[in-house]
């Protein structure tokens, strides 16, 4: 063997070993002293990659199923374990959070339901099904993880600015694709022939959610913290707001439009009194004009089902020649409610199914999740976890908004903007929680957890900054 080949091979091996050692050292250092540097990439992946892929395998899937749970869950659990271990070793006090008991309640209920499933000899795939409470439990886990890791002004600034840049870039991509390349290919309105020929920016509600929270933050800073912003920041924030409005309006999602209206009302309500009317008039005009144009594109196909007028806004909730005496969506909600009534205290569990109905067909309820979810987050919680789960959800939401009301007056504008960012996200999701399927989707629940965390992170960082200043 040639001596130079041996030397080269040995050198490369030593170099690889040294690089691995350095990387390992950096990861360990980051895990204990800059944990947010490990959490931030996980969040940005949520921002970047959609869960609706039009038939393609999403990055959030289980893949070949070797590890049973998706890789994202494993990463989340590992980071949570690292954060807890770090805080114990470094004696970092636990950040107060009035949502913690409700999050713990959901976790315990999820574990209890899973234990019952195993006791009934149900397979793990059903006992730990994503159609149960596992996504809500992990939603709470992400919220608490962010409270533990984003605990300095530097970490919060990095989170917000990295998030805004990624949101703006993705919105620009979505709007550009809509204008020049036919829009989102994952478009069931078109390929499922609900609205043939329709095109949109993003079908995934989460991209509209991200656009909304980015626009809400930028709008609040421009309204309330205008003097501290540079000219470049002002133009950037204005651009984010325009892109956010376009992304949501051209998503063609009714729940996104409803959420946009609610957040617009919140923005006007929080604006300085002398600016409210001046802000409300152009805002209402732009939204009304945009929706007026899009109304005919989104619901043109609906006129044959709902006759004429504003009934087209809820064409899939009415009967007629196409659907019979009741729409499939209304029938689904009715059957889900009946399944809840059959087990009102603890619900049907993750494996629960409502009564099968052949009229749904494969396009509405097919595959392994058939009859295991409904298009209403509220009824879904009742259906799967009964009054216990519903009480936990109410406690979670009420504790969040009571915290907002209590802490909003205590924060400076730059921290209030972060609080409003989270509040806007939750307000935006109200229509989807009422009429969509948020709790069976990993990306949706994780981003809800992100929104839940933002006000608490802002308050915690502001309080620590005040202590350092004093």
C-alpha cells in the first residue's frame, strides 16, 4: 500500500474525528447555555414546510414508521428533556405560567386514554392516534419549552427577527407563485373539482396564520413604536403587512378570511384612539374590495348548490340536489355530536369513530382516519375527550386571555408587540377551531403552541430586563 494513501486516509480520519468532537462540544455547550439555538431551527422548519402537500409525503410524517412517532416529536421531546435537565443542573427557576395546570391536565388525560386503549388490547396505532389528544399534549410541551429556552432579550430578538424574515420570504414566494406560476399545487379546490380552475397562495391554514402574526407584530410596532424604528425597519414592516394581507386574501380559505377580520378588529381596538378611525376606514375598504373580487372566484361553483346571494358563503352547509336533505359537513357534525353524547364524560378516546355513513365517500372520509374526526375543533374535543377535555380546553384558553389582559398594560411597546403577535394568532385561529380540523394536525397545533408561548416569553424577558436595569 502506498505510504501517501495511508497518510491521506489517516489524516482524513483524524480530521473527521476532530470535526465530530468540535461539533459535539458545540451542541453540548448550546444545549446547556444557549438552548434556544437548538429550538430555533425546529421552529423555522415549522414556518417553512407545509403539512398539506397534495398527495406528497410531508416532512412531518412518520416516514417508514421505524420509530413509530414522527421525527418532529422525538426532536421536541429530546429538546424538552435537555431544557429540564439544564434548568435542574444550573438551578434555573421555573417560569410562572398560569396555563401549566391545564397543559398538565391534557397530558394526563392523553396518558390515561392511551393506558385504557392498551388495557383494551387496542394496537398502539389507535391508542396513541393523532386523532386523539397527542397533538394537544405536544402543543403544550412546545409552549413550556419556549418559556424555558427563550429567556433573554437576545434570544427573543433572534426569534422574532428570524421568524419575520422567514415569514416574509415565504409570503413573497407564495404571492409570486400565485401571480406567475398558477399558485399552490396542493389545491383541493381545483384538483378535487370543488372550485375548478381556482388558484391560491397557500391552502394550508398555517401559512395564513404565520402571515397574520407577522403582519400583526409589524403593524403594532408601526402604530405604537414608530419613533424607535429606523427607515429600513419601517419599510420592511410595511412590506410584511402588504404581503400578509395578500397571502391571506388569496388563500381562498373562509376560516382565514374570518380570522383576518377578527385580527383587523383587534388591531383597530388596540390602536391609539386618535388613529382608530383613520386606520379602520382604509382597512375595511381594502378587505372588502379584496373579498368582493375573490367572492365570485371562490364560490362561483356554489351558486348551483346554494342558489344565489350570501348563501354561497356557506354552500357546503346546506342541502339540495347535490347533497340531499343535509350537507355532508352538517351530517358529519351531527354524527360527531351523537358520538359525544354516547360517552359524554371522557369521550370516545383516540380510537373513537362516529357512525359510518356511506354517503361520505373516500373524498370526504376515507383511509385510516375515516369517521375519526369532524370539521369542528370544539366538537372534536367533545367527541374524543368529553366534558373533561372540553373543560381543560376552556381553562387553557381562559387562562391565556386573562394573562393577556393582566400583563398588556405592564409592558413597553416592543414587548407588547410580541404579546399582540401571540394574541393575534389565537384570535385568527378562532374560525378554524370552530369550523376546521386544527387538533388533528401536527403543524397547526405546534404553531398554536408557539402563539400561546409568545405573551409569556415577552413578559418573562421584559421582567428580567427590568431586574438587570435596576
